[in-house]
């Protein structure tokens, strides 16, 4: 039996969906523990492409997907995703934590209103209501999955919460009146549609562990979007790091056997906020075009740059990463030279850690180590030694610097384009 935790080590979109799907072949359960439908996880099986926002990626391989208590759920999106997958011949096996918070219509309104008010200081959120929903959870004004299944409870909660939310919307001078009765009708209907999935997933998972089942925890977003350890305030509102898995599922940390950090072979970011190795030149464009770096959720172009070891040292340390999975190595094909940032120049100093002060991060200039590029990776490569020598050297350097073994190399979006080391 094994419990593996898979997290993004950069700013999201590292290829978590692909890697989770790959490892799912041996799993019984795949559980999401944080985030919501701000995530977009892509899985390519043959010619079929699945873009999942809320269902765990393991459902594509027919595994039981758990939506943990730490996830925030937009029921309309979830029901749509279930219907869509079912139409495509995959009836997802899902269990939803009774304690997961629900994204309500006013969360989406408030997400947009806050961003608008911030103007050019905006976070660049996905406008899915994620931040306002997590804020309400922490300030104890949330509505949880279990509440949708009981109309009286939901009504009582809405009676308490809606007047406060209306006041906030009015302060933002948004012309929107929350229709409590309409929400009650629509959301208790969602509750009826989802009630068979809603359960005590923390008990289910702990029972599975005691029965020696295989479990994968699937992170969303990435470490640099973590609300504590990311580029705050340009982050999401949840704990994207390994520690989040325990809180977001109710499984004690002692049960986790391996922590797999997904590392894209270069760096990307969607939305606002600092990205020290960002490239504004032809190489940046090359990575964006060759890597199809356009958001899975919002279709926004992703900003691209070289691989950043300062970021990776930070993310592998705070999550205690035990194995690395390198993705999109093939995107670097054809570049004469590739670079890895090893340190930052901050004013007069050279630093090798990620600063907390956002103004300092904005000032950091990357210091690079240069590597010879390579022409092409054979799509059928099955061993690390099948890779061009230059690509092997690139990987060796990452491994040596981080002192963590690479156990998977992804050289294309498909399941087969994977080298397991
Ligand atoms: P996630 O959010 O971490 O699951 O990543 P996304 O699905 O948002 O973005 C990753 C994109 O890269 C998707 O379009 C994947 O199909 C694609 N992808 C994943 N691994 C590879 C790879 O090794 N090579 C290439 N070329 N594409 C990949
Ligand atoms: P996956 O799971 C990349 C970014 C948004 C924005 C910030 C806050 O596919 O890797 P939010 O809507 O969460 O309040 O937005 O976080 N963001 C992501 N960027 N991949 C994601 O998910 C993201 N989820 C949120 O672009 O900058
Ligand atoms: Mg994504």
C-alpha cells in the first residue's frame, strides 16, 4: 500500500493532471485537498483530451475520486463536469466531503468586484469566487456540502449570511441584489443532485489506509501560489503545499509515504505578480508557443521564463519533497542554449532564498548557469539514457542542486510519453 502526494512546485500548470493520471494506474483513490475550479488539469489519452477543474484526475482511469474537505466546490461546475464525463463514456466514481465549502453566487460577484477595485494592482484571479469563498470559510460564514442536503439548515444559514454579503456588495457599489429565495431553491436542488456523493470522506480515506489501499493526493495550483509561502498577495487562497493535504483530507501526515514535486522544465505563471526569470524576448515566445502555454481555465496566455532553482529550493524544502517529476522537457527541444537560475541578485547582495517582501522579489535579478541545448528528444524514449546527453546534463544539475532524485520524466502530453526512472 502507498500514499503518494503530488504537488506543483512552481506557479501551477506544471502538468499535475498528466502525472496524477499516469500514477493513477496503481491507485484505488485519488483525492483533491484544496483549491476549486480555478484549477485546470489536462489529461491526454490517445487522441482524447480531458480538462478537469474539480474532479480528481484519477477518475479518468476509473479510480474513485475524492473531493476533500479542503476543496471549495462550485456545484454547478461539478455537476456539469460529471455530466460531461458521463457523456464521454466515463461515469466518474466520486465522493465529496460533507465538510467542503461551497462557492456561492455572491462569492463570484465579490471576486470580480475586488479585482475591479484593485485596478492595475489586481491579483489577476480566475474570478471563480475562490478567495471570497475561503475568506467566508475562515470567518465562519461558509456554507458546506452537507448544508446543501437539508433545506431548513441552508435557509437558516442564508438568512444569517446573505444580509452581510449584500452590505459588502453595496459597499463595492455593485448593482446586484442577492435573491436569497432563488439561491435556496437552486442550491438545495444542487444538494439533491449531489447528495449521493456527499459523505464522510475523511473516514473513507482512513479506512482505505487501514485496508492497505493505494491513495494519491492531487495538489492544485503550485507552491508559489500558496497563501503563506507563495508570492503573497499574488497567490491563491489555499494551502497548495504538502501540509495542505493533511488538513484538506483529514489524513494524518504520518500516513504519507512519498511527496512528489512536479517541476516543469521551465517556468510559467498566469495572472499578475512577480516572476523573476520571466523572458520578454523571442525565447519567452518560443516557450509559450511550443509549450501551448495558454491557461486551461481562463485561456489567458501564460508568462514564460527559465527554470528557477531559488523557487525549487524553496518549494521542495517547505513540502519535504522526496521525488521529482520533470515535465515538458520536450518543449526545450531546439534551443541552442538553455539556462537555469541558481541565485538572485538583490541590490548589492546575492541570495539563494525566496524573499517574503514582494518589493524585494520585484527587484530580484536572476543569476544564470548556462547549458548547451539539444535538438530533439525521441518521442519513444523509454530510459533516461535515451535522452540527448545535453538533456541528461540539464537533469543531473537539477537533481544535484536539489539533492532529490528524479523518478519521472515527461516528454509529451500523452500517457506513453513518460519515462519512469
Ligand atoms: P496542471 O494544472 O498542472 O495539471 O497542468 P495543465 O494541464 O494546466 O497544463 C499542462 C499542459 O501541458 C497541458 O496541456 C498538458 O497536456 C501538457 N503537458 C503535460 N506534460 C507535458 C509534457 O511533458 N510535454 C508537453 N509538450 N506537454 C505536456
Ligand atoms: P492549476 O491547478 C495556474 C492563479 C490565478 C491568479 C491567482 C489567484 O491548473 O495549476 P484565484 O482564482 O485562485 O484566486 O487566482 O492564482 N491560479 C492559477 N495559476 N494554475 C492554476 O491551477 C491556478 N489557479 C489559480 O491565475 O494569479
Ligand atoms: Mg492547470
